C-alpha cells in the first residue's frame, strides 16, 4: 500500500515507518527536518517537508495514499496543543486528497477516557499531564465526529522493547473496567500499521496494553 505517516521522526512514527517498509509498503513522510529521518534516501520513501498543522502540507503528503497514520507526539511538552492544532487540518487535507482511512494516535487518559485508566495512572496523568490530556480529548472528539474511516489508538503508559505482537486490544466502548500496565512503542506502531492496512477497528477507539 501507499501510506502517509505524520510524526515519522518521533519515537513511534520511526517504528511505523520501519515496520511499513519491512512489510513492503511505500511511505510518504511529512517532516519538518528531513535530516532526522534515517530512511529519507530509501527508494520506497517519499519525503515532504512541511508542518502537520498546515492543511496544504498534509494534503501534499496525503495525495495518492490509501491511508494516513498520524503518530505525532508532544515529546515532553505536557502543555502541548499539538493534537488540536493538527486534527482539523489533517481532516481537511484528507478530504481534499480523497483519503478515507485515518489511524490517529492518542492516549488512554485523553478527555473522557480517563474513566478507563487505572487509578494510579489516572491520578498521575491528571497531576502531570492534565492540559495535554484535555487537548488530546478535544482532538479525539474532532476526529470521531468526522466522516473519515477513523481509528483512534489509546495506548497506556509506554515501555521500550521489540514488537511482541501479543498485546491486548480493548474497545473503549462496549467494555468495562480500568486498564493499566505498559505497552512497548513497537507494539503501538504494529497496531497503527495493522489498522491502517485493514478494515479492523473502523470508527472505534481502542485501548492498547500488554
């Protein structure tokens, strides 16, 4: 498939790009600094320089793709408004480019999903990342109200390590109980790629944990 990846230089986006190439896909990566993209010279990688908050830049990167994976992250900026700054432009760009499938990386604890976090993680997130999680929640609702074939990924706390492929996928709605634990970034990337290249979890929010 031809895929577009936003956030390809980040810790999860790098994994998505690496796994997509290993699976034989072609990838267009929208980046601000191509020097940070190790695969920039790969034959099956197209680099578009731009900003994910610009609908025009995202549209350029999305044209010709069958799915868009947004793996953007705020780094350690716990007051980031990146999610709300990019959700609208991404949706606008996808509509203009004729791309239906969207896989959006969020986090368990965003908006009203805090009700499904373990009590420890919910308390920690509220104390340290309250602004960030509120912003992500607003962006998630923007995505969920759209007419795209979206999937919103809600990973728990991140861990490091290789892809295990034995992680759990739990629908946010239709299941009950609090969810904790950790999940490797490589497994999160595996889910994002698997969802983007299939019809699984369309118009669903999915908790990811080990």
